[in-house]
């Protein structure tokens, strides 16, 4: 068994649950901590190799119980971008204090730790002046970016002071199977597919010319497994994305094409508080060169797989 015992925080969320599915056949036991504030219990596979703690990562007692048992920590629990502007206190408490507490308890109670993977975000780049954007750049504009970037700094501190084997992965607009539109804070891809299925207009905030670097979830999970397996990744930061820009309008057209609904309506709405990024295109050269990771799916291939999954396929 490749990974032994592992902890996945946020394991009932979109990325966390997909990681649990990927880890299940190559792990001895998976412990999940998730308070189900936005996660879905049904997203967790049914297995006697999985133990779910329905609680917050800010509960130190649970961390002290679980951490002595594990060798790998995958930290995916967080409050998301939209929620961060609604309650900055909650964002700070979960994303920064919760992450810091996990590092602190891991240093104290996880003597067998082989790798700590921190799921960060390309939201720390905001409206970047450098495109494609390298890992050395940052431009903090929103609470979510502030808490996630601050947690990265504590990762560096624990790497330096305690030699903890930490890897930071900055994910860019991940989409795909497992991302449910029933979660009101899900990404635009899931919302567009839901609108098509309901014969409702796809809602676009702003003019739709804003771009994102959409990353298929299977490719993102490849990056997690490779980073967790590689000694080269220790104390490193990697962008995880395609390195390509796609406008929201082009995404809508692609989904119209995949669903054979070329005449599906679009509805334009004013920008929200969180809509501060006009262009996003990340530089993925570092992870390709150092860890030999590559995106295996084009946008159309990823969207086609997502549509098949939404309609009951594998």
C-alpha cells in the first residue's frame, strides 16, 4: 500500500472527496475531518477503510486523536471565495487559524509524517500584472486570498523551524465530476451545466470577457498524488493549471456545444464583490519540469467527461 494511513481535511468537499476516491485503493486507511458546512456526506465512498469525523479542523482534540495515526496529511478544508466576503471572521477562523492549528498539532502529534500537502489557490494572484503568472507573484485583494496566502507563510515557517515535509499546490478553477450545483458556492462550470439541464439561461457576471484557467479535476488529482509521492516537491510551491486562458463566454459556448444546446440562452448580471479578476492564466512550467506533471485533458475533453458524469455515466 503506497500511502499507509492518511488524513484528508475537507474530504466531503469537491476536491477532497475526489482525492479520497483516488487514495482509497492505494491507502491503508483514510481519516476525514469535515464539518459538512458545504461538503456532502454522500460524496464520500462507502468503505470500512474510511473514518469520518463530522467536525471542524479547529477542534484540537480531534486533531490530537487522529494525527498520531497518519503518515500523510492532505489539507483541503476551507471556507471558499464567495463566503469569505460574507464573513471575514469565519474565513480567518477556518482558513488561517484552522490551518495553523493543523500545522501545530501535526508537529506535536504526527511523528511519522511523510508529507503535508496544502491545497492553496491561484486566487492569491487576483488581477495579475504578469501573465502567465508564476509562483513568485502575489496580489492580495480579498479575504479568501489573504487567509490562504497567510497559511502558505505558516507552511514555510513550519518547514524551516521543524523541517516538516510540506508541499503547496495552487489550484486554478478546478471543475469536473463531483462538483455539484446543489452547493450554492460551486464553480461556474457546474452552474452552467445545471442551467442547461433546467432550460434556464446561463448567468454571466459582467461582460463574459473575463478569462480563467480551467483545470479538469482528474488532472488536479494527478498533481496531488505526484506531489505527495515525490521527495523533490518538499518545501516547494506549484501552480496547478493548464497555462491557457478561456473566457467565460467561450466556456458558455463550449458547454452549449458539448450539450448540443447551441441556442441555450445567456443572461448577463452585474459583477459581484468577488469578481475582481479580468484575466487569469497561470504558468505551469515548474510542476511540469520538476515533477513531470502534465494536463491530460483539453477543456472540451474535460467538459465532455463532466457532462457524461452528470447524466449517470462513469
